[in-house]
């Protein structure tokens, strides 16, 4: 399984549905669900698009916790 712990939180914080994010990515709600649940790996080009939409880094999306500097 793949781990993208922040995808759901980012989506909900931006008041988006899985279907809407799927549409933004040019894929289906079902495919996006698989990304969010960690069933399937997210292609890099989708990670980049998601990061741009949410105005965060790709690192932020894939990391499990924020590191203190």
C-alpha cells in the first residue's frame, strides 16, 4: 500500500469532492479514491498538479508528519 496521509485532509480543507479532484486530474472519482486510500500509487504528474491546486509542496503531500527545523 502507498501512503498519502494528507490527501483527504487537503481535499476536505478546500471543500472539494473526490469527483472534483478526479476531474481536475483528468481521471475518475474511483481512480482518485484509490490514490487517497493508498491502494494505487499516484503518478508524479498528478502529485505535481495536486500540489499546485492546494498550493503546497509535493513533499508535504507525501510526508507522514511535519519535521521541526
